[in-house]
């Protein structure tokens, strides 16, 4: 798919509108397609539907399709998370996790805090397939509308572990990396990552995209998914 200058302009305008709304509507990350389309004018809708019809496999993505239905699981809202040994709170926006995954995440963080005095924070948890489309378009814009490069970094709606509660993904960050944690290769060099690499599996969390993975996705040290307690 090639995008005309006009279409690129339409995407930019649409994303600007969504970014403004995101500031006051914390539930945008869990919105369904009806909400997304309600926020769009006709030409934007046409374009959004074009992206929904895309098959990421033609861009080298070899991952799983989870389906683009909105989740009905019980989601916990995460807002401000306490930074160990301080009175401060980490504020990286509002995020959501299925209740069971949130419990495992908290348990893991308690163990990490006990071991190294540090913990991880959620930079992105559950994202509805409709919101995933927004994330995809934001990354596409950052990557100068190169679909192939974008598809290596972010999944199209229906193909993301962030929208699949049975294999729920979390992008972690640290107190030092803050909101820039995800997409930052520096995450691999943090104490928190080294701890996760050793212990996360005991709490049911697994690295989804190691170096040289077979899914056609870049190495993402911050992106882990939950597969139930394996202890
Ligand atoms: Zn992720």
C-alpha cells in the first residue's frame, strides 16, 4: 500500500485530534471500534478501514493473529505506581491490565524490590485493537510512512499481544528510563532487565521477542507477556 500526500495529511490530522483527546480521556486505550469511528470524519474512516484490511504478513511479520474483538475481561486501571525507597510516584499515564495479570505483576515487583530495591513500571498494558490502530499509525508517522519498517516494530490491530488478554503483554520501563523506556535499547542494560531475565518466568512472564526471533519483530527487551504462573 502506498499513501498519497493527501492521505498522509489525513493521518497526521487524525492523530493530532486523538492525542488531544487522550489527555482528558484516559479510557481511550481501551476503546472499541465504534468509539474510534465516532471520533473520525468520513475520509479518516475510509483510511482507517484500509489499514484494518492489511495483512502484516506481506511486510514480513510472522506472528499470531489474536483477532480484533474488544476484550471483555476485568481490567484494572493503573495510574501512579510507588517508587521504592522514596515518597515519589511514577507517573507514566493511565494503563490497564486484566486483573489476574495485574496480580502477577505486583507479586513479581515485590520480589524484585526485595532483591534489588528496584521495580518495573507499566508503560503499556492492555490496548484495545481499536487503540492499537492509533499506536500503529503513530509509529508509521514516526517511521516516515515506511510500512515494512513499522511492521517490524508494532503490530497491526488483531496481531498484538497487548490486545490479547490470554497472552497479555506489558511494556516495562524503569524509574531511570521513565516514559522513554519502551523502544529504548538501553532497557537491556538496566538492573531491572537483568533481574527479569533471571526471575520473570517464575511469575509467569516471558520475553516475547528475543534477539533474532522467528516472528519478524525487532528485539524488544521491554516487552514481556504473561502465560500464567509456571511455578
Ligand atoms: Zn509491547
